[in-house]
C-alpha cells in the first residue's frame, strides 16, 4: 500500500480551464477578516506584514518548539533577539508563563503557534498582553486552515497577523495565505514555476494506483475579505524585505543569503485551489482524525498527544510519542517503508539561530510523530496504520 502523507494535486485537474477566484478565499466562514495576500510561502507574506508595521529592532518571543523558517526570519531578516516561552510535551502553552514573559520583556513581536490545527493556550490573554506593550502578535496557523477556536471564531482571528500554509491542508504545491488587518500587502510580479510539481503529482498518482507496499519515492527525514481584496489575488501580494518593499533596512551581514523571492502561486496551485470545498475538507479531516485517534489510543506502545476533537476543529493529524524501545525515528522509517503516511517535525534550528535552553522543545523535536488525517486518505489507511504500528513495535520487543 502507498498513501501520500499530504493532499496532492490530481494530474487530471490540469486540463481544466481556470475560472475566477475561489469563493472560499473571500468568505468569512473560512478565512479571518482583514487584508490578505497569497504567496508561494507564508514566510514571504509574514515578512511583508512585519515590514509594513515597522518591525526592525528589539525582542521576538517565540514558542520553544518552533520551525526554523519562523525563527530564522525574525532573527536574520529583522535582527530581532529571539527568546522563548515554554511549550509542554502535549503541544500546549502555559498561558500564564507566556503572558508574564511578555510583560517583563516588552517584545516587538510575539509568535503563537497553533499546533496541528488545535488552539494553543488562551489567545485572548496573550493578545491582551501583547497589545499592552505594543507588540505585534503573529498567529502561526500553518497547519490550522479552516480550524476554529472554542468560541467558534477561526484560528487567526485574534492576532495582528495570521499565516496559513495552504499546501499543508489543500492539494496544491504552493500557497502561503497571510491575513493582516490594516496592513499593506503589495503584490509580487513573479509567478512560481510549477512544472516539476505537476510531474511529482503524476508520480504520486502512479504510486497510489500501483498500491505498492514499498514506495520508490526516496524517504526524506525532517531535519473578512472584500471584493477589492479578491480582485488582487491573482495579480497578487507582496514585495516585502525579500523584494523592494517598505520597512527598515535589513542587516547586510545577515539577510543576503536567506532571502526568498516574492512570488505568487502558479497555475497548478490555482487550479488546485479552485477544486477545494472547505466544508467537505473539514468533514473528511474530522472523520479521519476521529477514526485514527481512537485506534491509536488502544495501543499501549504510544502516548497520544493531540486531544479529542472539539467542535469546529479542522485537524492536521494525530500527534503521538512512541513509548518503550522503538524511537520515533525508527517508527517513522518503518511506516514510510510500508508506504503509510507519517511525519516528524524535527524543526532543527540553524547554527546561527538562538536555541531554546528549555521547556520540552528538545523532547518534541526528538520524539513527536505526526500521523496525517488529510482528506485524500483512503478509508483503509487508519486501520492499516494502527495495525502496522502494533506489528512494528511487537517485532522490536
């Protein structure tokens, strides 16, 4: 069996004719209100939003478990001193500790990550503390598109800037959505070249048809919108510090080698976005998550980290930590060799980036295994994954 770990573009879609802009991108039921831009990568839009707000000095407070793309952007491109607040082993943030640190350090930027589509901590308390010291609050919803908070509002509705990685939820090779009320997000001139993405989609589709037990894909370890906004989407958004946008000058010794060209998604991505039906995607992800989580909870070889589904949550996947003799790395390798979907979010930070000295981050980088529950998974994926884990662990005991 081969199951791809993420939604992917179906090659047959490429023959379709583009027709307008996806309605859901301008629908407040699916995207938080405010000015927004669409990029190949969300970090490009984040740089644009922070530049427009004049960020360029001071401290950035970031969760101790954070991706290097975010930490590197703040440290290298904006010259901010990165400091960390705690993240527990179950991917939750102790809000009191974060708020206390905000009050003491008075940062320029605060980043709050909603891990795997679940609301992290008390966003309102963090937002109030950030606002009191004049900090820009960034809600990183990379894996939280269409997901909602306990009060029913969308993830990303509270912060000054919200970022979403569309390719982690939708069948597109590129797509970073940035929502930033009151912020100017100008449009990149260049469009991403996506011919290679189309070739990869053909390869993945062939693997699924073959139903191969051992994929030949090389394993790679992880080291309210308005009409006027919609009109600009296909011409699209930002220049930022990676182009010719406004904002404080970058430090010449730290940014030249880390710039990401500002581009908008290409035709493959646009066709993929037009195929998306948010309500169907949410329903499918919730059903797959519920099924897989229940099966994994019955295994004594795993600790399930992500919670049962709450109303409105659009989950990315089930987060687990292997127990006993089998490491997350070994379990990941064994699952991928069987063609089953699994990810490790190691998020290794570069040598020139400040490192957290605390707080569960090292354990999460080493032991968190994510079992995706995306909408293109076949019904047989959940029982096969659970049974494969049981057998893999039994063989190594």
